[in-house]
C-alpha cells in the first residue's frame, strides 16, 4: 500500500489525480501471474480491511486462472 504517493520519490503515476495506491500480486506456486493494482484520488484511501479483502480477490483470480489453464489441457 502506498498511502500518499507524493511522499514517494520513485513513484510513476498513470494519472496526475492519483493520491494513493494498493498493489497485490496474483501468485501461483510462488510465480507471479499478474497483479491487482488499484489507484485512488484520495490520500490514504486503503485500509488493512481493504487489503485483506483484495487478497481474497487475488486468490480467487489465481484459482480461476488455474482452472482455465487446466481446461485448455483437456481434449
């Protein structure tokens, strides 16, 4: 979580309106498959509760990606 991007010297924003961000990995067996990256126009917009919920979203995405890969393997 980046509560206030203005305090980060190496932050590259895709919009000048972004004030805070949360980024979580989508992992499978330690391999990064992607990431969930959410920006906000509000400083300190994300809480630990948000992080916990979004981690569950990432886990669900991992399971869906795994099922998709398995489905492509079956004739």
